[in-house]
C-alpha cells in the first residue's frame, strides 16, 4: 500500500496515540500461529488497522459496532470506495470554495439535517458522516437521546474532507479474505470464535465523573449494569479458551475510593497505560491521564 491504512474518522476514545503501548501487551501466543481476531467495539479502528498490517497470520478478522452509520461507512469503503471518493471530492470542492465561515455554517447544518433525516443512499450517508466528522466542532461524534447527531459547526480554515489515498488503503485492507463487518450488539461476536482467538474490547468508557461522560456515540448509554454484562461476556470468552484484552477508564485514579473495575475484574490482570484526552468540549479538561488495560493472560 502506498499509504498506511489508518482510521478515516476521528473517534472519541480512538486508540491511535495508545497503540505503541497497547501492542506491548498483546498475548505472545498470537505470534506466528494462525489466529482469529475480533473487535466487538471497533469505533475508529486504529487497533484493527494495526493488527491487520502487522500480523499476517490472522486467518479471520471480525469487526462489529452498534453504530449503524459507522458500520455502513466501513462497508461502503469496502464495497465502493471510488464512488465514495467521488462524492466526498465534490463536497470538499464545493465547501472549500465558500469564502465565509457563516456561509460554510449554513452548508454544514444542511448536511447535518440530511444526515439526521437519512437522506440519500449508503454512499451519500457515508459521505455525510465523513464530512460532518471533518467539519464539526472538535471532530466529535455525538448523538442526543433521539439518536440525532447534534455536534455544532467547527470553524476550520482548510479541512481535508476527502483523503483519497487513506480511503483507498483502508479499502484494500478491508478487502482481505476472511474479514467480516458486523453491526449490532457486541454479544453476537462470541459466535465468531474459531480456534486460537484474540479479542480486543474497547467499549464506551465508564465516566470518571458526572461531567466527563462521552458514551453517546449511539442512541442509549452504557451504564454500570452494561459494564457488568461486559465483564460477564469476558468470563465467557475466558471459559471458551480465547485471549482477550479490554481498555477502560481508570476510575480509581480520579477517585481513590472507586474500585469498580478492580472488583469487577479481580480475577484478571489489570495494567495501566498513559493516555491523553484530545476530544473534550472543555479545553481545560484535555490532557494526560491513565487508562486501564485488563487481560486474561500474563
């Protein structure tokens, strides 16, 4: 590939800046022997793209997400990337030709309206999602209680809306044999366990405090009961004999009395990695923090 395949969207909780740490915690057993790789919460896909490009022994890969439009975009990049590039190129040309931010704002809100009203075919909707991601405030993806995208306009001078080489590289990678792109509840991915299997879980994080919750990337929230259900799912994975690693918030670093995850995953290995929060409406709340890395192996 002329361009390394990387995430085509900016996504809350994206693992691009954590990859160098995460890969040092991968199970040794996947080095060399053919294995199945599964991501039940693929999001922006930083880990997925890394794994496919660095482990030629992946015999099957499965990605899943509950967000319908995100998965639609993955499938569009897989199935018809040139048509998507054509639509995005035209959108970029028309948008950048607008001189004033006020007029660009009108254009942005019209695209947001079309997106929320489900106007257009799969290619148009994938283009709308990418356009909004590249031109909205701080690159956020957020929906309200009705499932409507509600991030406001971002005042960028010269945003790259159509990165054709990146999209083509992603398409080539997605077209590898034995890659399944699934949409729905993460629980369904357990049906894809096959032989030696490694599962990387990057769920919506448990909020560090009442104002830090950023789990609304799809309609509905991921509460403590959902976190407990996820832990039960991880127990199932262990019982099935596969290896898994989960990223989540380090709540006890914020509140030393909050041992939610330490208790929930007391039977597993818990590590901490240094992270940085880049997506936050409040610039004062961006910065360094630690995250948990929970594993069922040494």
